[in-house]
C-alpha cells in the first residue's frame, strides 16, 4: 500500500541544493515574470532556463542542449520540468 509523506517545499528544495537543477522551457515573457530583476529581452522568445533546486536562475539559453551542458559545467544533475 502506498504511503504519503508530506514535505514542505523548502525542505524538498534543500535536498537538491548543489545537486539538482531543473531545465524548463520558458518564453522571455515567462522569464521576466518569474525573475523580474533579470535582463530585458524581446517579447516572445523561446528559451530554456536552468533553475537551481531552491529556485534560483543559473542560466538561460536559446537551446535546450546548452542548458543541459550548463548543468554539467556546474556539476548538477538536470531534470526536466513541465
């Protein structure tokens, strides 16, 4: 029988800090809303963001493979976020 374990989002994020990063497809508009202090980009660009386990942006690229390579360069395991 499956068991449910409730974990606070902060505790779950702490588990992956320094180990995991999330690769997520975003538009430049999504990126501006999620990270308002970032650079201004033209509207509607399709981008790939590498986001740390605690939610911090690590890098943004216009190619998924570049984002995945960035994870390797930072010694992180990349997982996809949908």
